[in-house]
């Protein structure tokens, strides 16, 4: 067995504690395995967002139906909602490296089918859905592999780098995909997507070393039971439960302007060109703010400072959107959304890093599946509820009052947020746990559960 990354970090930095050392991008990218995983991630996501934008255009061109075009976009989220936890649990049955390579090749082959001329729209939607089934195991395997590659001391910086890069990929992919699809042909964007899957698989195959599966065959049970164990772990350990609830609630209130951007832009102007510009501003502002917040806060603030910023930034993510109740112009709305995104970018990588550190090895992919399923449900529900309300009431009023509710709920969660020492104890317990998961997890997984208490108001 290789030397524990914690022991190596302690030997290199005896003058300071591991948690207080400010990790730099140079430290992170000096790791060849991480460079390969990072490039694989970025190429994967750029290709995905290119394809999403192009497929919606392609479906609309063939069907002239806005509903079918929207369905082509939304169908890629279905795998997480209807079976994401099962697919994520499946990722732990096999080596993470193999999961990443096979899933890339699987998706590459299916997306290539969309290049066949005159594919009927229902068949296109089916292909997109089948290709999207490869996303949950890919994301779960990558999330679980990351701490094994970078070590615990660099994990927070790696999570911050990945999440901000995904946001940047989202902005670039959507803009470039739509531009290619409308100016040239949707097939051009799809060809690029196929190439990105090949590049991603090649990077992982060439530079990520082989590791055994996290969940050995002798320790497997029924896939449904293993998936249920992920839910029991996330919501049975108080620190994990606190993080999960904070993430679900934060995104539930922050996603609304992006989800209602088209209607908001249409109500703010009668000029189609201006509507398109306003919609683009509102939709792009959140990811851009997320990137800026993630880079600045996670680069300039040390671990202790980031811990202290979790509560105020979480509350501010909803508070920044409250002025929408006054119906400001679209550029001002974009600024408000950008500020909310900045707060999310500052807090989410910290929460993600803590979450992964507390998870015992062998449960990371399943827990990731639980989190992604919860995120999809919370965001989908928030957009649907506020959209329904906006059909009957003034849209800015709906968004403003929804954000006021977010400030209240997040304020309550912030007051009950566990102390940094509680998270540190839980992470230490997870680090000291056996690397091989037991055949049957305990009724309450033993990850520092006895010392976890909410912070007193």
C-alpha cells in the first residue's frame, strides 16, 4: 500500500498544519495525473455544452417545435433524476479509471449517431437520453478518484479549480455551440463533441494510473441496497447532512433568475434582438460570477478564512437577488445574478471539499450520486414553482420574494452550521477509517458521529 498522503504532507510542512497551508495552482498542476483529469474534465464539459446547444437547434430546425427543442435540452438531466444514484453506485463496482474510459467511448459512439442525416426527432431524443446515461457514472467516478490523485491537502484547491472551470466551460460551450449551430451547422458542434470524448478517454488511458475498484466483489450487495446506503450515509452523518442541506437550499434559491431568464427578457423589452441580449446577460452572469468568486476567494483566502466565509456567503447568495423585486433593467439584474454567482463560487468549493474529505473511501461515488440527484430535484422544483407563480403574478415580485425566503432559510441554516473543529474531526475520522469498506455499513456510519453537534447560536 502506498504512503498516506496525509503523512507525506505532514513531513513536508511541519512548521504549519496541513489545513493552514495555502495551496497554489502550481502545486496542484505539478501533479501529472491531476493535469490529465483536469483536461479530461474540461474537454468533456465543453463538448457536452456544445452538443446541448447544437442539439436544441437541430431539433428545432427539424420540428419547428419550441417544446421539442426544450425537451432536447431537458432530457439530458433525466438520468440523474430517475436513476442517478444507481448509476453512481455502479461506478464503485469497477476501477474509476475504467469507468471514465468506457463511459467516454459509450457516449462518443451514441453522439456520433446524431451525425446520420435525417434522424427522426423522437429517435434523436432517445439517443440523447441514452448518451446521458453515461454522465452519472463519469461524474461520480471522477469525484471519487480526485482525492486519491491529489491528496487531502490539495483537495479543496482541486475542487475549486474544477468547479470554476466547469462554469467557464458552460458559458463558452453554450455560446460557441449556438453560434456554430446557427452560423454553420449543428453537425459541426456534434463532430467537435465526438472528438472531445475521444480526447478525454485518451488522456485518462495515457496518464491516470490503474487502481483497484473501491468496492471489491466480495463486499458487493444488491445495487439498490448499495444506492440506499449512499442516502443513509449522506443523511445519517450530521456533518454530511448539514452540507447537503446547505447545498440544496443555496442552489434552489440561486438558480431561479437563470431558469426564468427568457421570460424575464421578454417582459423587459419588445425588441427581439434586445430580448436575446438580455437573456444572454442574465444566463451568463451567474456562471461568470461563480468563476470569479471561485478563483479569487479560493486563491487568496486560506482554509480557515474560507471556513469563516461559508455562512455569510451562503446568505448573501440569496440576499443579492432581493433587489430584483424593484424590477431593475436587465443589465442590473445581470449584475445582481453575477453577485449571487460570486457568492456561490466562493462557498461551494469549500462545501464540496469538506464533503469529500468526510466521506469514507468506498462510498464517495454513491454519495456523489445522492448529491447530484438532490441538486437536480431542488433546481428543477425551484424553477417550476417560481415559473408557475410568475404565470399569475409579476415576475420581479416573485423572484424578489423568493429571494427573501432564501435569506431567511439560509440564515437559519447558517446559525446552526457546525463549527470548523467539528468538520475537522469528521475528516480525521474518515482519514483514519479502513480503506476497504465493510460488507455491511453500520446503522449510523462511524465518521465522527459522536462528536458532531451544531454550533450554538
